C-alpha cells in the first residue's frame, strides 16, 4: 500500500465553493487518501453541505475549530493535523479544487526520493470567480538551494501555500506550528522561513500538477491586505536579521 495522504480542508463561509472542493478531494485517483474537513465556525450553509456529502461518503472526516485569528486557516488546519492519520499532510483551501490526478502526481515526485523530500510544493493554476475577470494563469516558484530560497524569501513569499505536502515527521517534530497571533494570515510565510532555518528544503516541482487556486472577492488573501498591516515586511525583517542577509 502506498503511504496515506491526508487532505485537510479548513472551511469558513465557503458555501459557494465547498461542494466542488470536497468532492475533488474525495475523487482523487491516488489510492490511499483521507479527507478531513475542519470548519472554522462558518455562519452560512458550509457545514450543512459538508454533512450532506458525508452521508454519501461516510469515510469523510468532519470536525471543527474555534475561529480565533481573522483571515487565516491556522486554527482549523492545526486541528486537522491533530486528527489526521496520513504519513503525508497537505491542505486544500475551501474555495479551491483539485484535478483528479493531483495527489498521485505529487506523490510520484515525493516517492522518487522519500527519505530526502520532507516538504514539496507545486505550481498553482489561478482561476477566477468570473471568467471575464482574467483567464487562468500559472503561478510558479523556482530555486535550487536553501540559500537561494532564503534570498528569495527576503523579497517575497516563494511558496504556493496550499500545494505544500509535508512528511508527517515534520509535524511530530513540532516544525509545522505557526504564529497567527503575530503574523495573521501571513503566518505561513514565516513558517517557510523557519523551516529553511531548520534546514528543511521545500522541493519545488517543475510543472503544474493539478491544483486550481480560485481568486474570489471574499477570500482571505484579499482580506489580509485590507487589514493594512505589512506582515510581509515584518517577516522579511525578522529573518533578514537572523540570517544576516
């Protein structure tokens, strides 16, 4: 049996997108997946939709987490990590969706060198709420070493957050904890820098593997920007001083 992959879906007020999201996770061609939906105190019909899906797919795991920090998924994802049983952990945003071979494609990369690849990311295909807004386009990151990654990270985040696969050992070592109380919805950016400081290389794929990232008016990405706090600068200054770069 191939290693189990846990797909964690943190959800918050995603009634418009959640069914396509969860079904895309449940219908993966990779043969050893579990799907864990953790709701972050939604006030719309998200939970009802997920519960309806669970009646058809009883193996779907559904849980909840308190919504403490605005515009981030950290509380729900942390709960997902806690209850997931997979040897690999990945997150699917509740307004996004996956091609059927996405997990299989990612695991093909990872299992080519499982002792070496502890973390992995792939390209994003950006799609838009309305087709008239902008045609789909790719977001990709490329680097060849930890040092290059660090240099790039002091200019901008160079990881496509929802595509990252982690070996469970990183979670067990406490290396996947984030600081949302300090960095809000940008806490993942700080996490990637901390992983680099610990010598963890997030291997980048050389192509798109099937993750569809949906831009929409209500997503947390825009809301973080509306907060008016320059989290990116805070993170860059923090790690720039630590790395003396």
